[in-house]
C-alpha cells in the first residue's frame, strides 16, 4: 500500500509504527456555524481511509477534533448573546446530525479543545522550560520559531522569506513576526481559563498537538486535514510537537483537496457556501459521496450544478442494474458459491478495488471501474439464454456479493435498490410536474389502443410522454416507464 506523503511530495510505501496498528488524526471543524460541503468531503475522505485500512486488516484508532474555542466562535456567541462554550455545544450537536445523515464512519475519539485545557497548559509550560516559548508582560505565550531549526520542512518555506512577507503583528511583546501564539490572554467579555500566565485561552495550533499527544502518543502514523491547513497550522503543529518531544511527530502527512462551487472558492460573502444540511435536502447521501469520491482525495474539486445531476444519473443506473440483477438471481435461483462465468470482470471486482485503493486510496479509479462492471452485468443479462441462465445467475450473485463487500468502504450501495429508485423517480417526477397515476393511466390507454391495433394512438401516447420526459419500454412482462433524464446517460 502506498500513500502520498505531503512532507516528501512522493508516494511512499505505508509501513505503520506497529504491525497491524494505525494511529490516525484528522483536523476537524471549528464550530462557529453549520458545516459546509467542504467539511463533508474531508469527513467522507478520512472515514473512507479508516474503513479501507480496517478492511486491509489494520486496527485503526482514528481521532478527530472539534475546535470549540476560537475567535470566530466567541464573536458569533457574543452576537447571539450566548456563552461561547454553550454555543459550541449546540453547533457540535448540529454537526453530529449532519454527519449521521451523511452516514459517515465516526472517529473513535472525538476531542474538544475545551476538554484538554490542563494538558494544553502543561504542554506550553514544557515548551517554555525547554526555551522554545516565551511569555509576554500581557500574559500571552508565543512559540519562538527561530528555536526550531527545521521550521518550514512541510510547506517548504524558508523562515527568512516568511519573515519578510509577514506584517509585524501589533501584539505587545511578540519578538518575531513569524512567532505564533500558544496561549492568548483574555480580552474583556471573552471566555477564559486560569493559567500560570493569567486568564486566557489556547491558541489554535496548540490544541491539535496536545490532543494528539494525549490520545495517540508522541509519534503517529497518519495526520490529515484540508490542504488549506498545511501552512501555517500543520507546520506549527510539527514545530511545537517535535520541539517538545525531540521525536518525529507524523510519519505520513495527507492533505485533502479544496472545493470550489461553480468555479469560485466557497464564501458566505459570495453566497455560494453550500451547507451539508442544504445539500442533503437536495441530494441522496450516496449521491454526495459519489461526487466527493469520484475525484482523488488530494485533488481540488470544482463542483458545478450539473455534477450532482450526473452523479444521480450514475447512481440511478447502478441501483437499477442491481435491481435487475436481484430479480434475475431470484428468478433463476442464483448461487454465489456455485460455478460462475470464466470472465475477467466478475472475477476481478475485489482485486481491482484493492489495487486502486492500495495506490494512495484512489477512490476515483475504484468508482470508474463500476461503469465497466455494471455494463458487463447488463450485457450478460441481455444475452443470457436457456443453456446458461443458471451460470449467469450465479455470476450475478457472486458479483453482487463482491460489489457490496468492497464498495461499502466508499459508502455506496447501502440502500434498498427499490427505495433509491423510488426516491429518484419521485424527485424527477416533481421536477417534470407529472405523477405516477398519470403515467400509469396513459400506459393503460396505450395498451388498450394496441389491443385494437390502433397504433397511431399508441404511438401518440408514447410521443406525448416522451415530450414530458417519460420513456416507455415494452418488455415480455409488460410496459415499464422510466425518467428520460436519468435513463439516457447510462443505457
């Protein structure tokens, strides 16, 4: 298994610190508002990585944090006339609801900055004792970047260049513009804790280092987060952690790409910040996962309106095929343990999934393989004859078993096919302003017209429905209808 390490910029063979054990930490959410689709992508990606590592036999301890003490949180809480921590608790509950509705694998340990204040204070005290941090007269504590000679090794930035590019901060007592806050003295009206340096609260960067140290230890296998955190957040984590322990902090750094909406960076001021909650009102959770995982986790995604619609088309095709497969299997008593067709596609579903995911968790390749798999399944059902129907049914049963066994790692195919198909049809019928009863009534009229050989009327009914976005297919079991917009892309 290989992972692209942001530290080296190269794919490296994954070798955990301890055989069969993985310690992983991913930076979570600053809970000052409802979570947006970028948070969804990151949560989906690190849940996928966790689930795949477990599938490959590793015992994973996955830690994810909530930043529940922060300038933005304090500002929003003050605007609402609420206690900052109470406001954070409310927002965390809202986030948990969203993640539950996304069906995302939860972290084993979910940490909050406010619950690690004693450990953070101890961490800062030790950095001061070792000469890596200093206290100002005001009661702020800063990390002295010049004391950590390897500063910039993750982002490949030089301290002198950073120093020249940074405006000298106005904070009293700050010795160097590149130094960063470990502890902030409390301003009037702010939440605070007592410390050896007076009333204050943690800086943003220190919380992750302290929580990692106290949940996973001095060195961990994988650290992840959005690419926007690489500098300065992760760079600062390395500096303070390695300055404290004199040990390597992280073996593999992974960074999730960022999301744009219709070509622009998400921003509340631009009005294009899509919350998870609003996305779930519009799209099935598996459709959202498909969009997020159909690109490699490290690449940026530019989501356009059509991308979710296209994902709906694909997922509808997959689930429609699964329904046909189940019907074929049931009708012909398929057995996944019996003989199957000696074809490469059904026999390589699991191995090709592993091959893709072993190569830096390449979910994009794993998803692209689905189109090949399902085209094959539709083809063998269409071409089945009396002499091979049983072996085709066995092949379908085995393939379906394999598809579900590995693609559940991506959070796909968890739902009842009939329920998913019905949900999609209901959504698009509403959009087309037509209901099922109307369609069924027209199909009955068409059947009556065909009985009396009134093919002109029958063709007219088909054409009228087609204009309204409904297509008809005549089968040996009768006429079935479908949504043209969902059907045409994949058939």
